[in-house]
C-alpha cells in the first residue's frame, strides 16, 4: 500500500524523503487556489520564485508578474494574489512569474520530489484521481505561514487524505490529526477557517469573497504540475 504523509510546514521538509514521491503543495489562502484558477482560465505557465527580486527580473524581461507579501500586492507588479485576478481573458496562453509569502517558497523547497502537484479545494478530486492513478507514495506539503502550521492548509490535507484513505496508508500522526480536523468540520469549512489567524490577517485587506471562493470543492479540474522551472498543465 502506498503511504500518504503530511508535512505541516515547509520548515519540517528536511524530515521527509521527497525523492521518488509525489508531493502535493498546498496554500489554500491563496497561492495554490490562484494557480489552480489560472490554469482553469488557460494560463500556459507559472514560474514560481522565492524572492521578489527574482520576480522583478522576470518582469523586466517582459513577463507578467505577480508578487505578494503579507497578503498585499507588492508595488510595481502586475497582479495581486486573488483568484479573481486570474479570471480574465488576458491570462489565456500567458506566462506569469509569481512570488508569494509562503506558497511559492513551499514549491521551491519541494523540488526533490518526483512530481510536484498543486492542490487546492478548487481541484481536490482531480488531484486525488491523479494520485490514485499514479500509486506512488505521497507527501502533502502545507505552506503554512512563515514557517508556522496553519489551519486552512492542514484542513485541506485532511480532506485529501479522506479521499485517499482506503488506498493509502494514513497512519502518521499528522495525517491522523488532519483527518480528524477535516472529519469534524467537513459540513462547514468556512466556519472553521473563519477562526484562523490568516483570516484575521486578511480581514484588513477586505478579501472575504476570496476566502469563501477558495473553500469551494471541485470548481475546476485543472492540475498544475511542476516541470523544470515552471508550472504547466498536467492534464
Ligand atoms: O503566503 C502566500 O503564499 C499567500 O497566498 C498569502 S495571502 O493569501 O496572499 O495572504
């Protein structure tokens, strides 16, 4: 039976062997939700980078660029970190360089994996179907917040483990915890996530509609995967 493990923060990633495994990177609020949305709207590539300076270099080369720090758009960039910013025609066929506080860092730290898959509630069943077909061990890497555990990414990890638990071994403590978290809150994900630190942080930015949007399941069937230096459509 393949194994499913949950890494609760990128700070813990060195404790996991990524080689030979599928890694699902998740940053529900809002980086991976934006990426899944962008691919649903026909984006060609997303180049995730760790630093604002790297993103600026790619923008100077003529690429569209999105940079977020502490929830807000960094001055001088083309796009912010809202899924609604990617629901436009100009996205189709484009390549966008992206850096975010936590989500793109988690992708960059997962590069040892056999395959990196971008997960969100928005594409959860598509991700689950891909992992079931692949039959490899899986590690779900939660982006968290600046190295800390967070509720929303762990809740997603529990939801994905819930879809996979009859086929994957889910006996690691963090997986048992995430499954319990999901099972007791599945009837109202929004009410649960509304208690989170990140929602309080984002409240000042007035983006309640982003939060509700990011907690919807199976809105899209896009499957962004990492290839060489960028995300591409995996289906
Ligand atoms: O940390 C991240 O990668 C962001 O998604 C955070 S925020 O939703 O823009 O605050």
